[in-house]
C-alpha cells in the first residue's frame, strides 16, 4: 500500500486505497513518508478508527504532500526573522541559559563546549558564540544556510538518531530546545544526545507538554507528539545518568495559551505561516518579562502544570548509553 502511495505521489496523482480499521492505518504509519504526510497535513486522524470521513481526509493528506517542503522552508524563514526578538524565543533562551549556568560543569578556566542538536537557524548558538565554543547540527540544509551566517562552519548537517557528525563524550553541554517532539524515535535520540556528553556534562532539553493540547499549530510545526511528564522522564532512565531537574515551565501564561490552543482544536482552525509574528512592542516586552521571570522559579517553586517541560540531565559516568552511530 505504501509503495502505491509513493508511486502516485511521484506522478502527482491521488492514491486510491481502502482503510477500514485503525490497525491498518497504524501499520501504514510505519512508513516514514506517509507518517510525515498525515502528521503535517491533517492532525486529527492520528489514532482514530477509520470512518468514511477519515478515509477522505487521508486521501486529502496525500494530495497535500508537496506542501511539506514548502512549509518547512517557511518555518525556518520565520524563525530567522523573529527569533532574536520574539518574546517566546527570547524568554526560552534566558531560561535555558539560567539552567546552563546552574548545572553546567564548573569550567571557570576555559569556555564550555556547547552543542545544540536541532539548532535551526542558529539563534541560540549566536547568543553563546564568543563566550563559549559552540557547535550545532540540523537536518535542514535550508536552516543551516541561516545558521552559517550566525556562527560560521561549526554547524553541520545531520539527523537523529543515526547520523550525528560529532564524537561521543566531546561536549560539556548538549542542548535540544523543542526538538524531540519532531523526531519519531525520541528514545534513541535522547540516548545519542547524552552519549555526546563528557563525564559530569549536562543535557538540557525542552518539549511541549500535554498531548490533550495537540492542535493544528503542532501539526503545522511538524510535531509527532506532546509529552506527559512521566513519559518525558522515562527517556532518561539510563545507566550513568542522573536527572537534576525535570518539570513544567511556561506556566504563568498557561491558562490563556491553553484556552487558545483548545479553541483552535475544537474549531478546526489551521495555523498558517505567520503565527510567529512579533507582537506590538509593549505586548512583546510584557510577555518576555512574564515568561522570563520563570527562570528564577524553576527548581525552587514547584510548577503544577505548564505549556512545556524542561529537564537538566547529568552524565555521571561515561558508560555506554546507546548503540546508534555518531560521527557518521
């Protein structure tokens, strides 16, 4: 069935097939291309039992496949334009920086070696460039064109979990800021990320929280999932690894943001390119301040819930934590 779809898509035709039970769809989803089409083109069908309407939407998703590459490029174009000023990017960067300062190895005599997996257009790396040795990896050549402008040749093409161009045990800090939700095999990817750490190094990751908040915006941003706290923690139950902190953040803005997400989900609204526009100055500054304030609360004041989860994970021993290829 997947082969038929591939042939049809190459010929710009609509593939014809029958989906009668949910398990047939689950089997079909194991094909990476088809999973990507469904995930990005029509989010509500995931995990649903097949209905006549579902079949119609599945075919519609196939016809929209050519939009995926364009959507990805548009997302990175938006990021390049706004990530140095948009309140969400600025505040998240401040929060991650506070975690690095709190948990990173004490290398006062030399700069830290920091690696960001899924570095996108390089906004985070540019913040640390000059203070520390920064390196990055992304699977998008389009994103790397932007990242090279910011930090030069120290960003490379690669993908998780199998094609990582860095040696194991070579970094003090490894970052993955809202990346794991984009990767189908998040378990193997987390292991590979931690394997890049030296002993006592720290892995800091952020992900969106609460699968019940999955909305058209997640689909537009090509998310496989949002995370429950226990499922996120399960990724780091590994030998030679210690969770220093794991909890919710982006909590102060949770009530209004959750209401907007749920409304868009119920109304079936699609999020198009442009959802990352910088708000008017006074509002952008206010939201930056509210969100950034949480850096003083994390690890000190328990957050009962939030739009996102953040963790700091230490590699306490250089024992093998993965078998995937690195420095490929």
